[in-house]
């Protein structure tokens, strides 16, 4: 997954949370909360959606580091590299598990929590895209 792919996915998630905002005007080096007037709950929902959509674990302790679009893209890129292997395999696993929201092209508030819980319920080999676990 390229920097461009990550950035496009993050912007698509932001667009769902702030449909009135023009994403083309976002400055990548300025705090997202300031640019989009997101409150703390909106920003938390955004990070949960990024976690679920990108299939990347974002621990709460890392939230303060994720201020700008550039911060978030670099963080996800590092996490994908750290996880090792082909990120497209992990995304395929994610799409298989949460395909309904993907097809709708929407990140719905009720699906965010389900997506995170669903990821936690997957066996480690499923999360890595290596296969499926026995039920």
C-alpha cells in the first residue's frame, strides 16, 4: 500500500465524518481537528475508523502523536511495514471481514465499533491474512 493509497483512504474516512469540508483544501501539516473543527469524540471516531479500515492497531497511547494528515499517513505506513509481509493481503482479509461497509463506501458509526470488535475476534493468522481459523 503506497503513501498515496493510505492518504486517499484517510481522506475518504474524514469525508464521511465531515462531509461539508473540502478535503482538497486540507493542509497536510496542520492539525486536522483545527482545520475540520472536530471535537474530541469526532476525532476518536475518526481514529477508530482508520484503525478498522486500514487494519492497523492504533493504541490509545499513540493518539496524541496523530495530529496532522502527514502524522497519520506516516504512522500507518510505519505500522504496515512493522507488521511485515504484503499489506495487500492484510487489506484483503479486512475487506473480506468487513466487506459490507466497504461496498457501501461509508464508515457508519455503528459499524466502527463492530469493526474493531470484529478485528479483535479474528485469530492472529486471520489478522495477518495467512488463512482462516477453525470456528
